């Protein structure tokens, strides 16, 4: 008789108690080593509650990947909204990932739909939509705290219009209640005088909060809290935590640390070991690349993924740092066939290449003339081609395509 593999699997033990505490979206109750930042935000925004309508706040949060920008902002806005609710102030927050909402119009539409869910998508300019947002807020006596997350990607692609529109909106309302405040989040937001007029610039510059990278000690504190929630007691050795923190401290990246912890746990389960030993972390590190944990990949549309897969394969085969746009397109066609979808036209593909470059996934440059004629050369910014290939193939399988 064939072994019952299903029962086999079900009878296995796991080092995990509740794996979901390690997922990317989970925001824990406590955020060690970010009290200062939370306090600064509370000080800056308390006037939204102590004297609603009197002022509007614009704030920028900068810091590299995994420094807790999104988590801290979510925790802070949650507390702020609760404080407003307790005082009967109709303060509303909207957390927008600007990478997913592709234009100023779409960002504003997304905000308007928060209040008018069925508002149709057609025929309005961004300014008109913004005006309608203000009208709704006035009409319903609401206040809005707008979080523009991943704003730097957006600015690199679309310029600073969005900040400009929003700040002008706030500044123009001198004699009416100030209804909209904003927190912009990004790795670094270009605050330069060719982009902003001097008064906007000086307000923004006064309100920049930088999140420093986490030290190994800070990462250990963060991990210890997660381990208590996610793992069986005693399942993760202290040495294992140390190895993770040493690796992740190079980037100061809590997301990478948590990912390594989760993968090491998976490895323990795979080997049916009831403890997570340091060696599993080393293996987890070899299996992945810190850039691949970037949330960007999970939000990429199908054809972006296919194009990346094509690029990775071509680069791997060529064993070169760069290949030409033409070579990537040659590879893109069979990849589309493999995944049973129609390849798109050159101009479209070209736009995706620029998208992926703006996301820092691809690295593109113009070739020097002569060598291959003037053409665009495409490389990968940080990720080794074979790891990217494997990763995208896995993503395509998980996504059902
Ligand atoms: N101080 C902290 N305490 C606990 N978890 C944290 C802390 N900072 C970050 N994290 C966790 O690390 C991961 C990355 O944080 P995130 O806020 O997404 O970083 P960023 O937005 O700066 O890239 C998330 O899972 C988050 O919950
Ligand atoms: Mg973030």
C-alpha cells in the first residue's frame, strides 16, 4: 500500500505556534526602539486633535528599507484616530501605497472613493477630484490625514505634482478650516529648490524625520518579541538569533531579519528538527537575496514578472552584466509562450523596462556608440540573475500564473 503522505504531513510537528506573526503586513503592538519617533509624530500632530481645523501638517519620513517606517506610521495613525474618536472629532486616515496607485489622478480618486465609494473613473482632472475631496470633507465636517507611502518611487516616475497640489490646497485655505494633513514616506524624498517654492520647501525641510538603520542589538529585541508570538517555547536558539542579527544589521533591515527567521523556521520543519539552529539561517541566507524581500515584487503585474524572468534568463545565459533591449525582447517572447500569454508590443515593453528601472530592480544605460550602435543596455541592479530567475518562477507558480 502507498504511504499516506497527507496523514504523514499532518502528524508532523512544527516549530511555529502562529506563523502569521511573521508575515510582512503584520504590525505588532509593540515597536521596540521606535519610541522617540512615535513621540515626535505625536507632538507634531497633536494639534489636529487639540485644535481641529486650525492648522494642517506636512511631514516627511525617510529611511532605508525595513527601518519600520510603514509599521511606525500605521501604529501612530491608529493611536491618533482613536484619540480623535474619543473626542468626537471626525478624523479619517488613508494609507496609500503610491507604488500601486500609478498616477496623481488615481491617488486622488482612491481618496475620494473612501468617502464616495461608487464614484466613477472618468472625465475628471486630478485638480477636480481634489476639489471634490475638499467639498466632501467640508460638507461632512471631516478631517483627513493622508499617508503617502513609497512616495519616492512615485516622485521619480511622475514628479512632485502630487505634493505640490496637496500643499497648495492646504495653503490656499487661509480663512477656512484646514482639513487635510499629510505624511510622505520614502527612502529619500528629493527636497530641492528646483522642485518646490521656497515656503513649501522650508515647511517640508523642518518636518523631516529620519529613521536610522537598526543595530544588531535593536534587531535582536525586535526578533525576541516576534519569537515569543510566533514560535513554540524554546524552539529558537539564542545563537540563531545572533546569527540573524549579524547578517541583517549590515542593512539595518528588520524585514530581512524577520524573513530570515521565518525561513530558518521553515527549514527546521522541513528537517523535522524541533529547534531552529544557526545553520538554517545560513542556508536561508544563501537561498534568498535581501532585495527579493522587497514588497515591490508581490505587487508586480504579470507581464512585468515575465519581462524580469526574460531578463534574468538572458543575463544568466550571457554571463554578462548587461544585455541589450533587443536580446531581452527575444527572450520575452518564448517566456510569454511558456506562460501561455500574448507578448505585448515593443513600446509597451519599453515602458515596463522604465517602470522596473524606477523601482531599482533593473539597471539601464545607453550603450556607447560604435560598439553595438546606440541601444539600451539592461542589467540587474543588485540581485544575482539565477536567484531572480528562481524567485520569479516561484512567484508565477504561487500566483497561479
Ligand atoms: N521597531 C520594530 N519593532 C517590531 N517590528 C518592526 C519594527 N520595525 C520594523 N518592524 C517590522 O519589520 C518589517 C519591516 O518594517 P516596515 O515598517 O515595513 O519597514 P519600511 O516601511 O521602513 O520598509 C515589518 O514586518 C515590521 O512589522
Ligand atoms: Mg514601507
